[in-house]
């Protein structure tokens, strides 16, 4: 099992390009099950989760070919299969994304229930509510969701739940509704940029979707969808992670392909912390707010802040752990409240081992800023928690070993190579947890 060995204390400096977004690419890939012709996706990062999605699509009759220059080409050649088996679904919760497309295009789907994970229970009741509103007959049998509908029909559905809307639930219902008879209105839809990106691809394929990226999405069903070519949006969470990594090391970096338009809440908090973030003129990137070049600098003591995670456009839960690592070194007391996944705190115990001053009460953590963290062997069973430990390790005194980095490999393309480019002393080694 691979681990990262990090010698702390180096300030990050240099230039890095943000990859395409994992959480956009997953539902985009699943949506290609709706298409009658090949779909080509560009800037799909090379990540374990996306390879798993490719494998799952393979079992569902979709050919997936990756070409370094031509992108990822997905073409359905067999429409008879409709089962997403437990063996794949248990490795990747986002497998649930195939439910809506399979049901809409093939009239039936049998998808293993994803179950919980290290960040919480993660139910799928809202996905099922949405698909039922389109006329699907849905049952839970032997750990599988079995869904059937010879022809979906448009309907009205409210996707708000106790923790806000649902990103993948919105993706599932919106995708299914593209081939339903008549109009579908989704209220309390997730507003994440990944949903707007999915609608963009579906519209290129011939769908009629309006309002994606807002709480109300209106979909007019069409008879069939064709092929399309699309470039995945840059990963706002990867961008946010490298911005915070620069900040925690008092670094000075330039980030290309940075989606600042979808990072407003993060930039707001980082401004209060004292991190300088300056968009730069950049002709190649076309200067659009989803693909900006940004200068990030942090040269002084960090200020404490209060952070509450919320659905987009609020502060993303996927950057909560990294923000906590950063605030461990602020000059005073900060508070983080997690409102999306109230138990998403696997990093707290590990940061404590590095000398952080943290007190958790329910879904809130009080962070007493300290001058130094101390390197230690650590491990977290969650992707973003692991990212926060890498950040803490780069700022800590001495050596940190982050074990089980396969969690990081699910969401960051060769993170150690990106950080090495910025001067970090980080190495991937093959070793068992110590
Ligand atoms: N929820 C329900 N019922 C549902 C679905 C969700 O109650 O049917 C609850 C969840 O338990 C949670 C909240 O609603 O409290 C939001 O969950 P959501 O469905 O939006 O999460 P998701 O779509 O399964 C995606 C990302 C996560 C990210 C969340 C929240 C992908 C593949 N995953 O998950 O990303 O944390 O949205 O923004 O897009 C990550 O990348 O590290 C990651 C976990």
C-alpha cells in the first residue's frame, strides 16, 4: 500500500494546472448511456474513481477508450445489460449515477444500493423519490434498487432533503427526464457547477434543459439523444486544495485553469484569513471565470475565521478538512461547522496527533490556532481528510507519513507530482501502515 513521506517546512512556489473535475466527469460518463452515438469527453482526469466508472460502463455494454490526444471516447454497443453489480458499486458510491440513464434508455435498471461510507450514511431516498415522480416502479430487493418504466413521463419533483439538495440525485433525475414524455420540473435542485456541466453535455446531445445551476430545472423530454464532444469543467475542489496548500506553507503559486467563479465562498473565507488571490490576465485561457489563471500568495500570519459548509454556492464540504488544516496554524480561535455530512471529521483525530488544538462538539469543531504542527505517521479513510493531512504535513516540523494514499488517488491525479512541481518535499513509497 502506498504512502506519502513528507518533509515539512518548504514554501510552495511555481505554476500548476488544475485538472478536469472528478465529480463532473462521473455523471457525464454515466450520461453517455443515454446516447445513441459516441460521446467524446476531454480533460477527464486519470483517477481511480473514473477508471472504476469506465469499468462499470463496460459491464453495461459501453466501450470506453482513452486516448491522450483525443480524450475519452464512450460508445454504447449493447443495450441489453442493466445491472450495476455490488462488486463495483461498493468501490465507488457514484455508481448510482447510472440508475437514471439506464432506466430512461433501457426501461429498467438493477443497481446495488451504495450504502454508507466514512463520511456518513449517504441515503439515496431523494434519487428514488425523483425517479418515482417520473413514473418509475422502484423496489428495494436483496440490496439492489430495481427500477422499471416502459416510458418515463414528465413530472414535478422536489429534491430538498434535511441537508439540502442532492448533487448526484439531481444528476440522476435530470438525466432520466431528458427522455421522458413531456415536461419535468425539478425544484430544490442542486446548484453545483457539476450539474450545470452535465446539463451542458446533455443539451449538446440534443436534450432540452433550462435552469441547470439554479434551484429550478425545467426539462422538456425528447425522443432520443445523439453523440457530442465536451470538455469537463476544472475541478474546484482540487483548485481549492492547492490554494490552501500554498497558503499553509506561506507559499506563492500560480494556478492555471482555476474555476474562480465556482469558488466565491472559499475565496471569501480565504480573504478573511489573509490569503491573497489575484486573477491574472491570461490570453490562452480565454479569461473566463471557470478557467482563470490565479496568483495565490500568503506571506503573513493567518487570521482565524468561522466557516459553515453549505450546498453550493456556500462553502463546500469537500474543502472542510483542508480548511481545518489551514486554520490549525491561524493566530487565534476558528470555528468550523459541517452542515452537509455532520460526521465528516475523520481528519480531526489525525490532526490532533500532529499537535493541532481541536475540540469537536457534534458537527462543530473549535480550532485553537497553534504556531507549529509536528510531523507524525497518520492515516485517514476519506479522500478529503487525507488531503488535509498532506497539507498539514507540508507545514509541520519534521517528517509526516500519510498512509493509505489510495484514498487520495481516488480524487487527485498524482498529487505528489503536482506538489513536487511546486517544490514540496514529498515522495510516494510502497509501505504498509505503521
Ligand atoms: N442525501 C439524502 N438523501 C439522498 C441523497 C443525499 O438525505 O437521497 C443527503 C446526504 O446524506 C448529504 C446531503 O444530502 O447529507 C448531500 O448529499 P449529496 O447527494 O449531494 O451527495 P452526493 O451527490 O452523493 C456529491 C459528491 C461528494 C460531495 C457531495 C456534497 C460526487 C461523486 N460526490 O455526493 O463528493 O461531498 O456531493 O457536495 O459528486 C468528494 O468528492 O470527496 C465527495 C464526497
